[in-house]
């Protein structure tokens, strides 16, 4: 039993170090938007990159904290007799951190919109990129084959 706990803790530490040194991912898609399709000026691209870097520095501690809470939750579930109160408390902590991250994402997206021209903002809306879902997920993605609102009403 001690060996299993030691292996789990070692794994958690190794993964923590790996994620701690990872930097922000810079690509054509940021926050679920296809930025490349907006034909940004160099100035706009630089401003957005600066915002992304600042956001990453701001959310990195929260992301690490979230990762740690998920790991702690897994360890709670792995116990022979999981403590329901501790599990619910840990789940609430996770939801609180996720909510804070989502708030920061919303603020970030609104700041990016301020940099865009009205035409670029219209493109975002026209392509459905402002639909409020993250990383390409839609209502159907969350509800299996039936998907969408119909499934929610059953």
C-alpha cells in the first residue's frame, strides 16, 4: 500500500513539474476563435499576443491550483472508504477555481474584441465564434447523439 501511495505521489509531482514549465500555447486559435481568419494588422496581432501572455501569467497559478485539486480529488476517491464530505468540499473548490478561470476568459475575450475593427467583430459573430462555448464544443457535444436543446427537454 505504501508503495502505491509513493508511486501516485511521485507521478503527481512529475506531472506538476511538467505542467509548471509549460508555456502558453500560441497558435491560430485562441479562446476558441479562429484569429487567423480575421486578417489582423501587425499592431493588432502584437496587442493580442501581449494580452495572451499577460492572461497566461495571470491564470497559470489558478491552472496549477486546479490541477492539484483534481489530483487531491482522485486521491480521495481512491481511498478504501471515501469521505463524502471531503469529496464534496473538494468538488466545490474545483468548481470555484473553474468559475474564476471562466471569468478571466470572458474578460480576456472582451479585451480582444476592443482591439478588433467592427468588421472583424462582425466576422466573429457571423462565424458563430461568439456562441459562448469553448474550444469548439456545442450543446450537441455534451449530450450524445441526440444533442442540442431537444435532449435537455426529455
